[in-house]
């Protein structure tokens, strides 16, 4: 039996800056995980992933990452993805510099 | 120190120009990421969790002041004002943008530096004893040989696409500070019965998924035979090494699966041919390189001020007792600068700190700096009359921490704070251990102790050879830390023994504390080091401290 699909966000690193981005709700790529679109449908998620792979001049290594809806926002379910939403823990560098995450 | 000749300069410049074009083609879409990735890796450029990372080689850990200044300039101009010195004598910049990297490589080339072969399945940056050319216990400075190996291995067409990465370390001293037994090839300078200097060749060491202590392939190799012999080893590895399974591709597995005798037989067979094929140019080159590594012109002067300061300033006394090592010239000392102030990230130095260290080396250190695999910076040649001045200048930029070789002098890989391969964080664990034992004021009482932390099984943090090793893993979506005990990275190299089940992020610091409390309780006296106590008693008393029976029974 096929495994149930767990909700996912589409993420990658930007080609020039290397920073983490997510596919947003309006089709734009966004920096904040909270603004990502959460796919509940496997086919739609895979279609978007395939589309992202056709834009190698913008992104590197797109993939689908597990997330779940918490307080109305997509939230990572794994610590690696949680770290990617903010930056390293030894300095206030990366995304956490410019946001309240 | 070696300065580039015209060939080196042209070669390096060509590589910079090539990479500039490759980056342009990647950005304009003519190269896909799959096409570009091997090209960027050959130039030390990784894509990590939050950004690109550029790994710059510091061959055999040796730097001139102007080079350190340039690293500081790069940190300020293209990065976040700091750099991270690694366990392989490299420096990593954590925040460059892709389009800046060609300019960074140009700035490096301008001071005879590069990022070539700091990644990929090739012969990597050759590492050496960080006290090379200075230490009292040394037979000979190994750096001419290290430079010879660098030149020979750079862009060597036969070894540019090996089955897996290949790491060589070299030491000229009997006290092994270069972890030669945990390298693909380790070279230890030794003397034969006739008193001639040559190499003990160790092969098949390595940490990572399958940790192995290297085996002696040749107990004495005459110096003139080094390149043909190493080339023979590489050829045998290229023939026998597995390419079907990435995890079995390192030479340690080749040696393990084929046996050292078979490897030796094949190497010796190849060596006859290789030696005949070498026309002696390597030895001419080595002679030139030896001239480039002539010792500095030492000064001779009174150092009464040093003696007076040592008597009157207790903090300086502590710095001297902890951070200095014996120099071959008895008016000199080797100064290890700890870039591990309690609570700081192991291996990180700010651009301001780099400039101060460069300036001190320029004024008082014969223009030389070293980077150790233990992630500290060394002034290898300091006359004792300058020690107090240096100490005061270091203190002003928080570089005078007297903790070399102590519990807070921790090796830690970048872990999941930066590394795309990591399975858990390392840096905060190191920071918390250092801070905790500083609060307890136990550091000096505990004495010599090496804690080494890796954030994944690849073991960049050398956890297997830590007296206390910590390995961060992902266990069911949660960070989990395994402890190994009794590892040793010296000439008595030993892989640590796993203590038992791992600990959570919150429980790992108290677990380390229990090990230390047990050691302090059980040691014969304060002269018995942790490692000696471990060797005497074995793992059991420490297991008991880590996993108290009462607690186990209650669970």
C-alpha cells in the first residue's frame, strides 16, 4: 500500500546568494518559511518540484521538505529544516538577522 | 618559506581565470548545476545549508603575515568579518556569494594562495605538524617535502579522479602532532640504524564511517625515494580501490580488504618501475625547496623582562605555562594562540584578530604563522624577550586564553549550523562544555584533555581520536550525541570506545560532566591524566558514571 503523503513545502537555495528559499503561495519564491505554500497533494508537489528543476539559472537543488500547519503557518517538522529557516546558532547571521524568527 | 615561482603564479592565475569563466557560464545558464558542481568543488566552493562556503588551502598550515592580512581583508570585503580554521589546516568563509568567488580567488592568488583541491576525489591539501621547523623534538622540517607533495599532487592528471578523496599528513618529529595514523597516507620522519633520515610510510588510516588506524607499509623509506614510492601507492590504490560503493572507496577499505601484505607486494613491484622513471628532477626540486625553508635568522638577546613578568603577572604565567612549547633554539618559544576563548566558536577568528596575529608575526615572529589541525594559530618562532609584549597585544583582542590542551581547547566541525552533510550541531556543544567548565573553575585541575566533536559520521571533528569524542547524530528526528572514550591521535593512535547509548542535546553536557567528575574521583593523583586513567581503568568506571545503575533501574 502506498504510504500516505505528508504535507511538504518546496525549497531550494538561490543560485547567486546561496540562501534558502521556498515556493510561496502566489508562485513567487520567498525567504520566509511562514510564507511558503504547503502542499497536501503529492501530484501538485511533484509538478512544482519538476517545474523548479527547469529553472537552474535561479535555484540550486530544489527538494520537497516535510512541514505541517501550526498557528496558521507552515512549520518545519525536522530540526534541519527548522535551522534552515533561521541560520546558524553561533551568530545572528542568515535569515534571523532580518526577521523576528 | 616557499615563494611561488613563475610556473606556480601562471598556473594559479590560469585556474582563477578558468573559474571566472565557469561562474559566468553558470550564471548565464550555459552550465547546469550538475555540470558546474564538479568544477566549483575543484575550486573549494561548496553550497552549504544557508549559503556558499569557500574552503581555502593553507598548505602544511604555514602562512606569512601578508597572507593572514589578506584573509582578514577577504573576510571583511566578501564575508561576515571572520573566518573558520578547520581540522585540515584550511580556512573556510561561510557567506560568500557565487559572483564574488572569482574575485576572492584572485585576491588569494595575489598572495600566493588558492582553494585548489580542497574538495573532490583528489589528493587534498597536504597537512603537516604545525610546529614544523621550530619544535625541539624534530628530526627535520617536513615542509620541503610537504611542498614537494603539494606541487606533485596539484593537477596530477593520473590522480585527479580517484575513487575517493585522499589525504596525506606529514611530521618530522617523533611526537605526532599531525595525526598521521588517521590519514590515507601518513609520513613520519625517522632515522635508520645508519643515522640517515627517511620516512616511515603509514597507509590506510582514516576516521569517518569506518575508523581505522593506519598500518606501516614501509618502516624506512629513503628520502630520495619518496615521490616514486607515493606514486606507486596511488597507482595500486587506483587499481584495487573500489568504485562500486562510495563507503568502501577509501584506501583504508582497500588495505583492510586486500591485506597490508598484498598492498605492500604490489607497491614494491610498481616502485621498481616508478623509481626508474623518475629522472632525479624531484630531488633537484627538493633541494631548492629545502633552501626556501631555511630557518629564520634567530636573534640572541637577554630576556630578563620575560623572567620578571613571569614572576609578577600570574595571568601571564598561566599563559606561558599552558600555551608555550619548547623551541629548538632555547632563547625562543613556540606560542600557541587559542582561538577558543570560552564560549566562542572553535576555530573562528575575526578579521581584527587575524590582523593582530599577522602584525605580531611580522614584528616579533619572523613573519610566520601556522594553523593547527586543532584549530588554533601558532607563532612558531618567538624570542623570549618579546613574549610579554605579544601576550599583552593578544589580551587586547581576546586571544590570550590560556587553555591550550585543556578541556575547553575543543575541536569541533561546523556541524549542522553550517554543513549540508551534518546530522546534528557541534558548535553549541563545544561552546557549552567550555563555558560550563570555566564556570566550575576545574579546567586547570582536570589538566590535559582532548574533547573532539563531529556533527556527523564523516568525523571532520576527529571524534574517534578524542580522549572524549562526541558524535552528533539524527535519531528519529532528534539530535542525539554518542560518546566515545579513550581515543588518541598521537603516535600511540587509538580509536575511542563507544560508551553506550547516546544523549539528547540537553543531556550531553551533564553527561560529559559526569565523566569528568568520575575521573577526578578515580585518578591516582593530579599527575595522572584523563587518558592515563582511562588506560589504567578501562571504560567501565566511566560507563558507570554515564549510566548510573539506580537511574537505569528506575526507568
